C-alpha cells in the first residue's frame, strides 16, 4: 500500500513537471520584433535564438521567425527562397497549435 501511494505521488509530480508551451512576449522577444520590423533581420534572428535558448517552450520566437520569412519572401520575391522557406510555415503552424488555447496569440 505504501509503495502504491509513493508511486502515485511520483507520477503526479512527474506529470506536473512536464513543460507546457507558452506565449511569452518578453523583453528579448520584443527587442527581436523591433529589430525585425526595422528590417534588421540578422540581428532579429540572433535575438530569437537567444530567446529560444532562454525558454525553449516559448512560442513567440516561432511567430517571429514566421515574420522574418514573410518579410524576406515579400521583399525579395526570390523563388529559391520561397522553396526553402515555405515548408517552414506548416511546421510552425503545427508548433503554434501546441500553445495554450486561452492565449491571444
């Protein structure tokens, strides 16, 4: 009986520690957004990478990467870029669907 209750407690604690995806538009993501909208794409990408390292469960960097792809495709109109970047959109949409449903993002 004692082993069963210990097992139940362990399972509950294990399940509660599983990370959940979040939308955290923190200061680093805000700075990345600012750089991206100023068309400082490389610096924005560097900031996105830092944000992903800080919190791999944060989905805002996924959104920001999509902004970069859109701007590059829209402004450059390069078919080669399109072939590389377009498949990423469906991957990112799938990732974003893992986020909380009560979020405005």
